[in-house]
C-alpha cells in the first residue's frame, strides 16, 4: 500500500511553479485532481496549503499523498535523433562544470500546456562524458533568445542556483525597441507587480531595477538598447522598457498600448540574452552569444550597429 511521501525540491527545480513540478514528476496526474488535492490540503508545501502557481524553492518539502495511479517519472526518455543533433548545435561553451546554450527565440525552456518540445526534454542528449544529464538552474522566456546556463552535476547546480537567486551574476541583454529612450543611459527603478501572466509597474509591487544604455538609434523610430537587470522579476526588462515608452519590437504582451508589426522585420521578439559574467563562481569566465538571424537581419535592415 502506498504511503505519504515528503519530497525535497531539488536545485534544478528552484523557482519552478508547483503545477509544472507535478507535470515533470507526475505527468499522469490531471490538473483538476492536483487542484483538488491542494484544496483539500492533501498536498502541502512545507506543511502549508498551497496554490498551483506557487514558485518552489530548493529544499522545500512537498507532501504527496498516495497516488497509485500516477507513478513518478524516474527517468527522462532520450530525445529523438533530430532533437539530439539540434540541442547539441546550440552548445556554445562546455567544460566539466557547465554547459551553455544559445537558445533560439520560440523554444521553451520547460514544458507546459500545449508545449511538448522544450529544452528540458532534450537534456539527456547533453550528457556527453557525464553519467547524468545537465540540470536547469535558471530560465529565460520562450520568445527571448540567448544564453542559458546548465549545471553538469549537483554541486554546480547548487552553486549556480544560489548565484542566480542572489543576482550575483551580471547578465547583459540586447533589445531592439520602438522609439528611443530620452536619456542615453540610466536606471529604471520601478516596482513590478505580477498580475496573471504579466508584470506591471505598481507601487505595491516588488523592487525591480534595470540599468540601460542606448547603443545606436535611428532618430526616434528605433533604438538598440543594452539592458542589465539587477533584480529578477518576471518579464522585468520587457515591462521596464515599456514603462519608459520604448517597448521591445515584436513583444505581444508589453507593446505600449498599441501592437505594431513592421513589414521589413520578422514578427519575433527582439530580446537577446547576450552576455553573462560567471566570474563570481568560475574565474574570469565571461560568455557571449551571437545574435539570432532575425535580430542580426533587423539591425542590418535598420542600419543599426552593436557598439561596446
């Protein structure tokens, strides 16, 4: 007979929503039943009643009642051959501690409703000489391209998870925006409140700080902006750039009140995780990821250049 289990949240699952955690480890458990088990307090997190939207933290304990018809997925299946080649083609850096990918726009990091193809489902192809697949330690939005760091063992997963959570690693993004910020550089220090799937400026929100610098512009029409988030709020850069009146081109959530499509540009999000400084953990290690094709083509079309 099955018994109640207490399962600790792993470093690789830090920050994951509770419903996605169950989708990962108990894929046969229907969302409706999960919600009922939470509502009746049969499933708890650290002994407390929780919601499906709860973001988990490493080390928390999840109480799981007997689920005889919903076995835990012990191993991830190996991805298809075409996906193995694809995920390996994204590797831009690899050593004994980490693997770094240059993720394309449109590819989700983890699965969810109607999301069957994602990075998490292809990690088995990145074992290389290690006995275990690398572990996710942070995420970037599905439509954001660029750097995604993976830990190759539990020790590095714990180090990186702590560093990302503490915002100890300097991350630099490039964004093509509609319009041009009034000041050439500055600090956007506006609290953000998460409402549904979006974040919005709100005095009651959580502290959010983004540094930005205009790298090039075409008068008041477009600008190439460098952004460095000092905090880690949902869609922080997207919400902050919209707040100052220069939403990111192709953003279908934060578009400054009017959604525009530009005939000469591909209809994609122009936000790229360009650089990460890992020196806080690994000596003098700074990694950059080249721009995706649609972003590079847009800059060429608009006559914009990346300038350090």
